[in-house]
C-alpha cells in the first residue's frame, strides 16, 4: 500500500512542477518575446521603436499603438497583415512622448476612443 501512494505522490509532484514551469515560461515569453522568433519585438539600442500599448479585438487580431522616433502610429495587426489605421498628430503624440509625465499620458483605450470618435 505504501508503494502506490508514493508513486502517485511522485507523479503528482512532477505534474505540479511542469505546470509551475509552464506558467513562468509563458509569463517570461509574454514580457520578452521569443528570441529570434517571428513574434519577437526588438528595439534598437536607443529605444527608437516602442510599443506603447495594445488591445486584443478578436482571435489573432489586435490594435497596437507604437512609437517610432517622435511619431506614434495606431496599427491594426492580424495574422496575415499589418495596417496603418492612423498616425497620431503632433499634439496627440506629445502627450505620449512627454518625458517624466507618464501620469499625464492618455491610456490606450482613451486614444482608441478618440480615434473612433474622429472617424464618425
């Protein structure tokens, strides 16, 4: 009776360890991307390209707000293409790019809402 109990406990421990490792590996990949993978996001050394925010809108579809140098772009990203939806004008981009004023920067959903209101 002891042997089956310890065998079951050992299998349970291995399953818990695998789930634990899977959780932390997926969190790490989500924050850093897959090195050299197709989905990896890279910046140059000066940080000229940054993703400011993103929002999933469907399966394999999302809206992404990116910064390249001093310009900001709202992109629609699907499995097969990337579409420029809107380039933020200077005033809108300044709110995002103002250094040291991160609390004053608008949220991603706020920028999306403004964009949708202007389209109507």
